[in-house]
C-alpha cells in the first residue's frame, strides 16, 4: 500500500499568500462597510431631522405683466406653520418679484394656488426655500 501525503505540517512554513490576501480583504471590507453604514446613517439623520417644511412648484402661469399664479405643494409636520419664499425672474434673469407665503393649516400636505405680484413680466419662478415659521423669516405676503 502506498502512503497518502496529506499536506505540509501546520505552522511550519508560515501563512500562505492566500490566507494573507483573505485577511487583508476582510479588513478592507470591514472598514468600507462601517464607513458606508455611517454615511447612510448620517444622510438618513440629516433627512429626518433637517427640514420640517419642504415644497415643490407644480406649475405656474403668467397672468399679466404684474402677476404670476403659482401652484405650490407644501409638505410639513401637521402642527407646524411653514413659510416658503418664492422669487420670479424675467428673461434677463433679473428678479421682478419675491414674496413669503405662510401655511398654517393643520394638515401635513397643502396644495395651494398662490398669486405672486411682480414689477415686470416674469418668465420663471424659483422656490427659494421653506422653513418652519418663526425661524428668522418674516412673512410679507400670503
């Protein structure tokens, strides 16, 4: 009968190259995994804790040289009053109108058609931003 050779004696010749590579890959994978998990957590926290009032301009219609109708959808916490600032620009991108609109409804989603007064013919509308009422914005229209 012939003897079956089983392999090298354990620990006699050090680690193999494959074992060293596996260990490095495990370390790199763990570090990248923890970093990715931290990034996702940070983005999630910023999204949840960041803005309590947000909005989106659905559409707008230029009514005249001095007025634009804006359909705005606002999302906020039900008990929070929100203030959104709209700006209108003309063809040369000069601002021809700006106003703050307050939304004090108790619902968490508000769809409203607003009238923005302008000093010239507007060609575009920009939602400058929204925030909870009382955070430094003084409502001037609405």
